[in-house]
């Protein structure tokens, strides 16, 4: 059987704080299959960002396992982790994180260049077309709106057709209309590209595109609905 795109098995995360252990996550378990959107909900400090960092292999659990396509992130070497993040995981952040000295096209192209891919410009342009911004390829991020910057960030995140798309408050810095466009694209990444999307959000509108809703409270799963 094909493993889930993402699986957390009894995951806990603790941080050291003045000699004591601060619990960020406590015994979290869930799976995310290809073509699904999972929304992480809860108050600030409930553990959403920590969970996203673990899901994106940017951090590792204190106990338990995080598996991406059946592979435990804890056991991977640095080179394997780098390859996993570049080729299998796409990231969308609240504040876009586009490089200001690169054009829109170059921002989307960058992950392909880092991975040593071929036909990078044409692939990046196809992704810009996919988000409706091919006409902005030659401009710089400061020359477009916030909503357009986030659409560029989505194009960059999906440029390598990742198995997993991790989105942290993707509409938190956008007006309603721009946010709706971005949410449509994130939903399409699951429906059309087959990505498993994990999205942290405070927004009920953003959560509405998800098929699974995981409510976190003080590092624990308080409720889960499908």
C-alpha cells in the first residue's frame, strides 16, 4: 500500500527553558493523504507553528515519529533532509519571503536551480501561468501587490510538484479578495496536483477549504473533524 504523504505517530516536542522542559506538542497523531487539505486551528501558542515545522522537516520531535512518504525525518542525514525539503515539500508563509533582488520569474525558478533541474525558466513560467501571473514575470516583488506576491509564493511552492505543501497563515496578511484567490490556488494544489496540504490558520474562510480540521489546545489535539 502507498503510505500517507504525511504521518505523525505519537509526536511530542519539548523545548528547554531555564533548565525546565517547555511542552509545545503532546502525543500528536494524524495522517494526511495525497489530494487532501488539513487545517490546523487554535489560539496563538497552541502548537500550530511547531507542528508545521515538524511536518516540513525543519525541526524534529522529542519523541514519536514524523514520516513523509513513509520515511522518518529523524533518521535522515543532512543531505537527505536538504533533498527532501527541496523536492518533496513546498512552503507558503504569511509574509511571502520572496527575494527582493530577484524578479518574479527568478523567485519561482530558484528552487529548480538549487535542485539542479533542467528547463528551469519554462517550468517556472508554467507555474506563473498556473497562478495567473505570467504577465508579471519580469517585475520585482515590490512592484506587485501583496496578494500577487502570495500567488508568486504559491507558484514557487508548487514548482517541483511537491508531495506535501505546508502553509502557515497563507491569507493572514491579505485582504478578503486576495485571500480568496490564494485559497483557491491552495485547494487546486491538492485537487489538481495531488499535494497533501497542511495549513495553519486563524481564518474560518481559510479553514473552509479543508476536508480535515484539527483543533489544537496547549499542544494537544482537542478535537478533529472530517
